[in-house]
C-alpha cells in the first residue's frame, strides 16, 4: 500500500488527529465493530508507531482509501498504489445512482451524493415530520405547504449552502455512518441538530438498508468505500467551513 499524490485528499494532512478518527474507524472496522480482514492500515509502520495520533500517518489513511477503490491486480501493477479519490467517489456515486456532472468539483459531487440520500430519506417521511424539520431550518408558513413542497425546500436549503446547509451535512453524515458502521459523529451542544437528527435517523436508516442490499450484490469493497467517502465528505466540509461550524464537530 503506497500513497498516490492526490489533490483531493491533500487536505487530510491539515486535519487534527481527533477529526480523522471516524475515517480511520470506517477503514478498519465493520458495522459490528469487528476488524476488517481486508484492511492494511493497521499493519503499516506509521500506524503502529503513532496510533492514535492519526495526523502523523494521514498519507497511509489516504492510501487505504485509494487501494480499497482500486482493482487488486491493477494495484499490484501500479506498485501498490490505488486510484485517485475522484475515481473512488464517482464509482460510489455510479453504484448509488447519483446524478452528478462529471466535470464538477469533488466537493460538489460529494454533496450530490449526500443530497441523493437526503432526498430519498425525505420521501420516506410523513408530512408532519417534514414540517418539523423545515421549521427547525427556519422555513416560514410550513402549515400551508404540501409534502412535496416541504421536501423540495429542504433539499433547496441543503444545496444552497450556508449555515443550515452545513448543519444538514453534519446531520446526514451522522445518521448515515451510524447506520453503516454502527456509530455516528459526535454532535454536542446543539439542540437544533439533535432534534432534526432524531427525526431523520430512521428514514436514512431505511435508505441505507436499501444501499446495503445493493452493496451485498456488488461486492465487499463498497462496504468500505461508501462509508469512507461519506466520512471524507464530512471532513472536507469541516476543512472548508470550520469557522462556521467547528463547534458542531467538536468531540
């Protein structure tokens, strides 16, 4: 396993060790908390030297993502190097039937992935649940809106960007990781996030169940790349907008 220079993963080198913990867990443990037998990260020299100071071996973390997203034989011929993160991400998006523009930035493609999961979850909610979420996000006159209109406005808020979009990213990622790997992000001291999370976790869990059915058919690598990509998406948002929402992610 060797790191391949990757502009879309370089930001991991600027994250704190505590920020990288969820990603490392995605790569090394399955939903039941058992060690993944296919992972190579924990066997690396730097992991053994520095764990749990994850920042010291961020390149090994990035390499593990690249290799899980690559064909094993092709990796051997590349000298143990996997594929670039963008290929891992778009492969996950293709598998989950996410609509994205191939020339978009990696950040926009990650958000398209999260938006697809959010939209699928909203479609499984009742009108009352949608009203509650919309109200928490500052939407007015929710009593006058149909179920379709409520779902559309929530998606619009997410795609628009800004503070509420950032909050929704945290909520979505937390709920997805909880369903995929058995634990979510730590969300402390924000009652709005906790209230929305309590509503959305169940529907996202149903969506993830459908995802896992497709993954079981597709192959074991997706059991790693899907949660890993989602964890990377959350880290990228913190890296880009940390001043806005750093407290949301505090451990």
